[in-house]
DNA sequence: GGCTATCCTGAATACTCGTTCAGATCGCCG
DNA sequence: CGGCGATCTGAACGAGTATTCAGGATAGCC
């Protein structure tokens, strides 16, 4: 796309001019609509309205509704991954990193804890290959990050996992399972309880006393400057 | 249902006469269609075709597509619960009961381990009240059964759960999370691995050696006579 | 200034699908 | 027998919606 021989390179004038900006706005609108109406309930018109444009433009940029939905998925994937990496880098030590992951997943972060969206993604992945690929990638990255923290802790002699692969898989699956309750607003399930339940399970799995993960998080989750 | 004052009571002629039979067939067809096309992809015509009748009849019996979907949910709920209860009663002792639950959930039973259907249900429950109620009821029953087994084992001095409520919630959530992998046929996830991972987690939670849950299940899961 | 490619709009189009409906079929009863 | 209510069918209807399309605006370029 950047390879167009001449094109409207740069230009620099008002931001409203940039079609890239428009595209991004549409993708974010698409994500928002999926989140609150679900994949099945998302109409081209809804996306256009949420993005403040016409339905024609949505199709102009993405070819079809399915195209817009798919690209929206890769867009959240990027956002999610960027956030995860930068957050994790900012915190040292396996204990605090594990706590941070619990924070992110329990909804403190803007993208990671977006469980309604993930539920939708899972179901769509049952029958749509793009969704399946997006989910798999997301899952693999999250699990890899978790594994890294576990291994790091084990190397430091802080954690004592009996089986790293099994522990990683169980802890990430437990998160998914608890997330269902959170997404459905099951009475009694709150972000705080989610964190407590998950960290206690982590303590069991890692052979450390539950107190190791109590106390405040080392640092409040950083807010994005804007959006 | 047997209480109709006069109606076409009995009659005894061909089975094709009984409208109750027809209703049931339609409900089961509905469940089958939901399972393989999803709620969003289920059409009245699909249901009619799967049940071997006309779309008119589906609407005649259930009023609307939404009505058919909802009644299909309460139908699976009944089937699920009936199966769970009868299976559990047939096995004595907390250890074997826990293993049985792992078996049922990992897909050995016809209804309980029907994870594709449950995934669909979760997402529908985000926005549909009937689905929400069905899911909550299903979840509560499953969790209650699990808790009963845990308490029973604790009373017998076999299990040593630190916190029964937390353990129950974590073990059932872990199942849900693992089930996602199973439903999506994630490479590396099989019913056997599902069982192993879950039972090992149970061993940790219940303070027993993992070996306690190894070995063969006490008894193969019973097959329904027909359907 | 004219020309062109890009970006954008909203009405028109075509199609899918839930629901309605005008009847067929059939067992039963008076 | 003739009527009746319950069950069942499939064609017709109409609402909703993705996609197409005929153009309008704008910016850069010759």
C-alpha cells in the first residue's frame, strides 16, 4: 500500500484529510460495535454511524462487512499485544509481573481485559478461519508471556512449578474460565475477586505461600494518554 | 402434557400421529442446528429441514424462531441435568465421582461435554435473558454437584480443601477455560489431556497426591440406550 | 486553469429470511 | 354423514440489510 508509485504522499494539511486516519477510526468503531452488539448483531450501518461516516466508505475501505470485521480483529490484536509488551517491560521481577498480568486480565487495562470481546471471538473462531487465526495468535502470545514469567521466577528460585507447560496452560485456562463469569457479570464475581482467585491458584501451582501475591500491586496500571 | 382433557388421547395408531413426539423432534433438531451453525446462523428453514417438517410447523409449535431457540435451551438443560444426576448417583465415593465429572466434561457423555453448544450459550447469554437464565441454572447445578463431591470428600477425610467455595469455583472455571481449547480443537488439547490437566489441578486444590486420581475410571461412562 | 486519481456520499438494488395465511388432512363426535 | 378442532404444509409477503453505483468533492500536477 505504501508502494503506490506516486500517490498523495504526505501533504501535511489538516488531519481530517488523511485517509489512514479515517481507516483507523472505522476499525475502532467496528471493534466498539462488535463489543456491544456482538459479531452477529453488527451492521454496516452501525459501524458507519459509530465512525461518523457513510456505509459506502466502510465498504470502500474494507470491501465487505466480513472484511471490516476481520481487519478489526487484527487491529485489536495489535493493540492488545503492544499494550501487553509495554506493560510487562515496565515492571521488574516475576512476582510483580504475575500480579500485573492479573491486573490486566481483570479489567484494569483498556484492551486486555475486554472479555466480552474475547467471548465473541471464541465463538466466531468456531466457524471463521480469520477469527480462529486471530484468537490463536492472541492466546499464544499471552501464554508465552505467562510462561516467560513462570520460567523467570523458577530460575530465580522464587517459583517452584512442578511442570511448567501444565502450569502455564492451567493458569491461562483458569483465567479464561473466570473471565466468563466476569463477562456475564455473574453475581459475586468482581475484578478484585477474579484477581484473588487467580493469584491464589498461581500460588498453589507455583509452590509459594498465597501471601506472596497479596498486598498492593507494585504500581497502578498506566493509563493511556488518549485514544 | 398428559393432562389434556379430551383431545387425541392415546389412539394407539401410528407414532407419527403424536404431536408431542413431533415437538420433541423439532427441539432436538433445533439443538443440532445450533450446535453446528451457531445461534446466529440458525434459520427456521434449517430447523424444519433437520426435523423433516415444514417451517410453518416450527412456528406453529413455538411461535417464533426465538421461541424455538429458547425452548431448545430448556430442553438441553433438562437432558443435561438428568444425565448428570443419574450418572453421579451410580458411582460411590468422592474420588470416583470427581473422575466421573472429568469424564463427562471431557466429552464422553452425549450432552454434558457438548462444549460448542456451551460456548454459543455463553455468548448468547451476554444479550439474551432466556439464555442467561439457562446458563446460570446449568452452571449453578454443575457447581453444586462439584461442591457436594468436595464436601463429601472432606467429610470423609480424603480431601483437604483450604476453602471449599474458592476451590469449587476455581475447578469449575478451569474446566470452562480448558473447554474452550477443546471446543476449538486447539492442537495438543484432547479429552485425555483435558482430564489429566483438570484432575492434577484438583489434586493440588484438594491437598492430595496427583496419583490419587490416576488409574482408570472406576467404570466406563454408561451409554444411553437410544436417542 | 483544466485533468485525474482518490476519497467519499447516500439512494437504488437485489436478496435473504421470519412470519403470515389460505387451505389440506385427519381423527373424532353428534 | 357432516362438521369441527387440531395438526400440518408451502407459497406469498414484507422488513431488513449488504452491496452497487452514479456521481460529488478535493488535492495535486501539468
